[in-house]
């Protein structure tokens, strides 16, 4: 069972929590970035989902940088969910190390498919 840390504080995060559990992911949740990052360091998840809401883009960018610079987390898959369709945010997020950037509302089936593909690619690289 793959593990996910979901960081987010809106209704969409609550929806995602239930859907990810239904899809057999081991889920840990934090409504705030700092405690979420601390939890990630402890649990070493396969995937970190940053559900960007009221945090500005710079908070998301800083979070991605911290994740990718931490030896315990650098191999975790990072998915950013954002309300911002701005190309700059998307490109910079991926340049900083995010594996995927999706604009909300996302199609749940598409998101799950992308996560499965990223997990398969990670497995192929580490094998």
C-alpha cells in the first residue's frame, strides 16, 4: 500500500482524503505546511500532495524546495494541486522538483491515473 501525505486546508482536501482512502492509499493529513512537512519527514511517504489554497505560490515553492533538499524526502513524488492556472507557477513548480502540477478542480480519475504512472516510473527507476 502506497502512502500519501496530503497538505491542504479546504473542502477539496476533505474530499481528497476520502477518495484517496477509498482507493487504497495509506493517507496522512495536515492542514498546515510546516506540520505536514514534519509528518512527511517522520513517515517518509511515497507521495506528497500539496493542495494549494490560500497559501501564496511562494509558500508552495518553498515547500517543494524543502522537500527536494531533504534526504529523507527527495525521492517522494510531489503533486501540486492549485487554483492558479498561471504557466509561471506551473513551470517553476516543476523546475523546483514537483513531479506534476494540476489545476483545480481536477478530474479525480485523471489524478489517480497520473499518480499510478508516477509510482510505476519511480519503481522502474529504483529497480
